[in-house]
C-alpha cells in the first residue's frame, strides 16, 4: 500500500489510546520511519515529561512540544504525537499539510482502565485537571484535526492496525 502526503501518517489521541504501539507496527507495515514526539521531547530536554512538568508547568511542556512538532523531519514517517499536540495550532497545521492525521479514538471508560498512572505519567494538563475534563477538552480538538477516526476500543492491536491500514487506503485511494 502506498501512503500519500509525503508518505507520512500522524497519530493523535488521548494518552493510553495506543499511538506509540500502533505507530511502530504501522511504520513496520508501511516500510516507513517512526518518531514518537514524546520521546523526541525527552531526548531534546534530557528529562522525562514528568520531570519537565515538575520543573515548570504544563504550558512549558506544550511550548517544547510545539517546537518539536515544528522542527522534526516527518517526511516518510509515522508520527505518534503526545496527547497534547492538538493544542498547538501551528504544529498541527504543519503536520496536516504534510501527513494524513489519524485519530485513535478510545472512550473515557477504557482510558480509565488503561491509565493507572495519571498523576505521574507526564500528561500536560492544568493543575488538578481530571481525566474526564481533559478528555472532553481534547476530544473536540482531535475531531477537528483528524482526517480519519479509528474506533480503537474493543479491538485487538492487530484489529486496530488493520482498521488504520484499511481506512488509509480508502482515504488515499
């Protein structure tokens, strides 16, 4: 299968949606490179996401994230973004111009089960913001930027990967 838009696919969605895991498998399947923007942030800063949050605040982490979104070479790659990438209009505009944006949509109930470390995971959020509030705030942004939406709940990893591949082919065919 060939992928258009500079042969790039960007995965967006909540923490725990499976962006990194699906991204690696998708890159392998499509023969593309892979980048995880959360890892790129950590390498660039020499700190974990939680350490960045502990040392400053969520707005600083979002600023660093935007710089990474604007500077990383994404051509010919599958990009797994951090859940907060959608707060950067400039970053998302760049990604959308160069790639197909795929929203891995997982309901709140499933995210509650998947995220056991909400307070220590390095999630860019307002102080004391709940998972529910964060979910509602971000979901509208994910829908706004997505070219494709994948229901990534109640599916195995392979089924999710197959859904992404099928929708990419249909979308770009």
